[in-house]
C-alpha cells in the first residue's frame, strides 16, 4: 500500500495495483480500476515514485 494525503489532510492508503490513471489537472487525481477517484496533495511524480518504491520493496523481499 502507498500512503497519500487527501486535500483535507487526511492520510489514506491505496493499493497501487488498483491505480489505473494519475492525472494533474492541476490537482492530482488518482483513478482506480474500481471507478473511485481521489484528489491528493502529492504530485504525479510523487505517486510514481511511491509506486516504484512499493514494487521494489515487494520484489526485494521475495
């Protein structure tokens, strides 16, 4: 799971395997395969880095 910050400053965890699209419009919108969308404070690049780090950790522990 990756931790992101919603616009109301609440932290949430998102399963990166369910991320379909990340857009900056200029707010960052994460669209999941479930159809849910979240507007977050992190940039698109931050989200990409979080997902990469998560995947690295998963594969390093196997």
